[in-house]
C-alpha cells in the first residue's frame, strides 16, 4: 500500500519532476546496460550477459574476474572487469551481497561511518575493507599501458554499488583517470560514508547516478542524522529530511534517480536535484521507512528494471526469463522470510 501511495503522490504532485532520457544527463539506456552487467556479477560466468547486452562490433571482452575473502567468515567480495577496444572503454563491475551472513555483517558495521578513506572523509568499515581487498585488481587493469586513455565505467548493485562508490573516487584520487574520464551508475546502493566523503566524492566524480527503486530499503541504510529543525506537517507519516550539515552519520553521495513505481520501459522517474543535496527529501527519502513493514522494500531492492537482479544474472540475462511479482504478505515475519528464506548460491 505504501508503494502505491508513494507513486500516486508522485503523479499528482511531482509531474513537473518527470524527465525523459532527452531531458537530462542521465541516460536510461546506459543504465539498463549497466544493470545487466551488475546482474552478471552474481553469476560464475559473465559471458552470457555480455553477449546478450552488447553487439559483436562493440567487442566487450572479459579482462579479469576476482573473488577475495572479504571477512572473517569467508564471504567474498567479487566482480569482474571488461574492456572494449572499439569503444575505448573499461567497465569495472562489483557483485552485490552473496550470502546471508554477509548481509548481517554489513548491517552490524554500517551503523556509523568510522574509517578514514584517504582523507576524503569517513566511510563504513566493512565497505572499506572490501575495497582494500579488491582494489589491486582495479589498479592493475587501469594501469595497463594500452588502456590508459580508455574511459572507465564503474557499477554494481547493493554491496556492489557501495564498492563502486569507493573505487570510483579513488581512481581519480590516485591519478589513474581524470574526473571527466569516469562514469558511475549504481543500483540500490547503501549509504557508504559521511557528509565529508559525500562532498569529496561529488568533486572527484561529477558524472555519477544512484538509481533507486520505489521504497527499496537498502538506500536508507545506515540511517542519516535527521534534521531536527524540520517540523513534519500535520497528518504526515512523520518523516524528516537528513541533516545537511551533520558529519556524524551516513550521508549519500551522487545524484539520485528515483523510480517511484515500477521500472518497466517508459516508466517515469525523477532526477533528484532538490534539497538536501544528494538526499533530496522529495524523492525516495520522503516516505518514512517502517521497520515493521519493509517486505516490499526488500522486494524493490532485489528488482530493478523489471528483473530480479541476482537471478537474472545467474540466468545469463536471458530476456525470456520471468520473475515473481511483489509479495502480498507484510510485517516482520514476512521480511525475515524474504531475506533469509532462500539459500543463496
């Protein structure tokens, strides 16, 4: 019900904020292509997705893949890198959360950014650790002499989006590429760092979009510090915007692109340029996250552009695949079932 009301309010109040691909720098065709690559990261072999996503003339070739032990339990941080000589382009792709224990570890360590990230600000400790364990693969690929002038795309879904959010600014920070040579689009990315990191990121990576789906719960984690000077209107759900000056909690970087309804071809979306910057209160931050009824938020997190992202990637990005619709049950027990009910491969 919340998802429907959000979409209805968007249509009634926010029609002026609807953009088509021709109206903004955000390119939905580009985003859909990168979503396929982010999905492929959940598979043991990205090749079928690459073959279905690109034409032979684009000559997208797998350069390297990696999977490293990410924590003391042995959960992996993984991804792959592809290169196109025809497009003079390298794409770095990070995989999302792979196991239930990894989801729990991310949750416990995302309460507050506390790890310095090369003087750019504070970031989540788990994400910082994952970045350090995967960075060498990125650095090595971007340092190959024949590719040093190639532009770079960085993408990922969920945890993969968080790792993309750390790799991209470091690529520029370390001089591997200039700001205008890098593009980032992520899907369902959590808050990676604090306000200081957000400011540094936006300076280093100006072409960067965080795509969010309806009431996807993950982009709201960890919680930001709320702006206590704001008084919610009478009759509202009590939601409050993020504090635009506090450096104590999580704070998003990059421009949000919010799809308030479904994400099928032609669905409306908003380019979230309102305030607070990078935490636009008129977009996905507007509805209050109800932890007693987040089942739909988990479903929205798994489903982007009409596909269940992990399953789509494991299926080789086959466009004939079909997926289950939104859940009909809600509440805490349904949420637990939706997250932990199936064993992930």
